[in-house]
């Protein structure tokens, strides 16, 4: 097909006719396309699927990572091993488009690949690559690893996504009315647009921004002189950059720049919107921050038979289906870990990106209670952990390895590797209880529990992110009663949350699951109902047009 004057290759719904270019470092659209690391990718992948379903006039712009995020494997003792394996994608189309951008005052060739909407039922997507023989080796490595540990490479990746993505829109004459940045990685696009239009108002008219990070320290900052040396500002003098962005010190804060360049921004849950307004409110010249709560694609994630059984009121079929889903998933766990878990035992799953604030090992900190939980013969329990730490986040890797060693002591504890879309879906089907215990208010949204509920798992969580809008305690899930987290020490917070998790598990969840099957099933059903309506990404994609793009 020709990409000269590109239009989305389906008839656009008139409610969504505004042309949008959506920039993201990662997209989790389907398992075979391994260009994602975690929640940000799961979110943008569901967004692309809903944009297709609703027939929106939107294209996705990302990067084709040659080695993906990394392949999670095991060392001889079962601990985490990081592998970098080349990925092959015969389902991507070569657009024939090649152009140059400047990185480090040096022309770098960019090649463009296309993901046809019909391949995975997503909005059309363009993926950029510098892995070309025309480039020197260092330039080729820009698109090797998602979130490369080398600072200069990472800055080059941000330039490629922002400047390269914006230039691509000109190359194919898509002429977006809005450039939507999913996180601030692509804010270099603003400098490209400033060079193109010549004034800040024209840029601001066209830029919207979604922030995902609820604390300032988590937002990317880089040395402003390094950024300038890397051609981040499209040849603009540093004095001009400072004047435009209002950044006076020597750390270029990508999110702050995005909030000053954009006409409108959004947080990814109602709580996160409040946290963001409070966090950034001390800075002058930032745009308004609204809130659009994250969601996931029901079409892609939900087990349709479970929903059908629920709709028909056939409890026997529903129980049977959930047991089948559990058994099939537990076979994968057995294959990986040698642990033969029982589909008739209450199964707790904690699975997501490993990061300190998510506290994967919180339950294990009280050894006595943990032992008692695992050896409870009246109400037996089994626990599965899975997730990928950032390959250079050594404390998170340490947590993962600690759980691996711990699991060797128990028949009913397993730790899985390879936590990507397919395993994620299976573990949600394995779960009776989907455990989520981040430190409040560190989780901007956290979407894993949405897709767990779509597969008949009950959410059990601290009161953070999307959970605040979802859980009615004891009705569709269970939540740790919130306290004034702002004014207590981190250790006290951890202690309180852990004790509450045990109290609720021992006194509510376990007796309900084993002694009141009908009530438990009702809680499962309520969760399935509430998540289908409120947390399907079609609602979210619609809200982006109504709130952020209007």
C-alpha cells in the first residue's frame, strides 16, 4: 500500500474524526509483538485496540525494539537471568519509508515499519527503527533495548520517538490535529513542532499529554547540557530552551516541559489527577491536569464463557469454567516450577512489574503468620508470584530472587518467569484472589486488577489508583481500610498494611471462599459486572476524545 498521503484504512466514526498521533515508548498489543515492559504498554495496547473497535482516526507511533525489553529466564538455581534475544516479526509491513534525523549533531537513518490494523485488531501503528546498515553501530543500538541503561542511548531513544515520530507524520502527510504524548518520553516532538511552526502557541494548540507518575522523583530528568549535545532541542540555543520551558536549573525535566508545552494533560485515575495537581501545582505555567482513569480492553482480556455463564445465571457452568481456567493455568505453573498446585484450593496471585513501592514480598515479612497461612489445613492456600523487574533495578531483582529461594521451602508457593501478555492472562485465570499492595499513593492507576476481574478473580488491594473508584469492600472485592498515609513513616505504613492484609485474609476471604461458596461467587460476579462497564478501554478511548482531544 502507499503511505504518501496516509489515512486510517477503515471508515472513521464521525464522533472520532479528529486526527490524532499517539506516541508511546511501548505498546502491548499482542504477545508476539514484544515491544513493551509493563503497565504503560498494557495501557497503550488496550488503547490501540479500542481505537480500532470504535473506528477512531488515530495512529500509534512507537519503536521497534530489536531485543525487546529483555527475555526473563532462569539461572541454574532458578534465580533471575536477563537474556537479550533478537526478535523476528514477519507480520510487520515494510513501508519503504526512510528518512534522517539529527542525533548528537549527526544524521541518523530511520526506517519505518507498519502494523496493519487487521493483524491484531488495533489502530494502525508505525514503528521506528535505526537498526540499519546505513547507520554506524552506535546509532543502530538506539533501537536495540527498551529503556536502555545507558543515559545517552536513552536520550537518543527519546529523540527518535519524539522528533522521529513527528517527522514521520510529515513524511506521510497525516497532518495530526493533535499529538498525544503517552508519558513525556516523546516531548522532543515539541521542539520539532516549534521549529516547524515558529511559535509556542501553535505548538500548544496541538499537544496533549498523559502523565503516569505520581511522584516527582519518578519523572525522567536528564542533564540539560547532555540533551543539547545530543540534539534534543533540534538545534535551538539553550537560552531559548530555558525561556520556552521555564527550566532554570541544569536538569531537564521531561514531564515539566510537557506540562508547559501541552494545552491539556491528564492523570490516569481520579486519585492520580488529584495527586498530580498537588505535585505540579507549585510550578508556574503548567497546563490544566484532568483525570481519565485507565482501562483495559474487555474484548481482548475477558473470558467470554465465564461472562456467558454469569449472564445465563448458570452457577454450575460458571464454577466449572473457572475451575477449568485455573487447572489450565496451573499446568503452565507446574511446567515452569515443578509445583503441582490444586485447582480446588484458594489461589492468591501477585503478578506485575517488580518495583520497590509495589511490595511484592509484603506478606512474607511476618514469617510466623506467613507460615501459619501456608500450613492452614482448614482453609488451604496457595500463592503464585510473577513479574519482571527492570534489569538494572537490583533491589527489585533481589526481591524476586528472595521469593524464588523462599518458594523452594513450600509445596504451595511458586514463582514464574516470562511475565508478558499470555502468562498475564493465564495467571489472572488461575487467581481466585488478585493481590495488589502498593504503598498508597504511589500507584498512579495500576490496571492488572481490571483484567483479573474480567477472568473471575476477586481484587484484594490497598486503596490506591483505580481501586478507589472500583472496590466496594465485601461486595465486589476487598480493600485495606485507608488511614492517613501522608503523616506516618514508611515502616509504619508497611506494618499497618501487612497486618490488615492478614486480618482480611484470615477473617473474611478464607471463610467466605470455603464456607459460603454462593456469597463468594456473588462477589466474583459483582467484580465482573463493575469492571465490564466502567473499566473497559472503549470507555477510556471515548473519554480521551471527549475530554483531552476536544
